[in-house]
C-alpha cells in the first residue's frame, strides 16, 4: 500500500528478472521448501516466475500466470 518505501530505500540500479529469479530460488532454499514447485504469478510476478522456470526448469512442476507482464 505504498508504505514499503518509507522503511526501505529504493534500489540504486535496475534489478533484472534473472537476478530476481535467483533471489526466489535462494528464498525457497532458505525456507527449506522443497521442489518441484507449483508457482503462481500475477502481472509482474508472472514475469518473475517465467524467468525462474527458464533458469531452473527442473524445479518447476507447473505455473499459473495471471495477466503476466511480458517484455517485447
């Protein structure tokens, strides 16, 4: 709801899809959530899980994309 930026600084450089997919993988490993994963993403999240599936296809059981953001 816009409050996140009050306690966290803005990134000083672009954060690429590929890095966000790696960050998601690290989060899942840290939380000890074993795959393969059932992923769902809305809008921008759809782009992130698509990048995740491209980098870690063996870790994805299926995906649900709701109005995914795509880059042309």
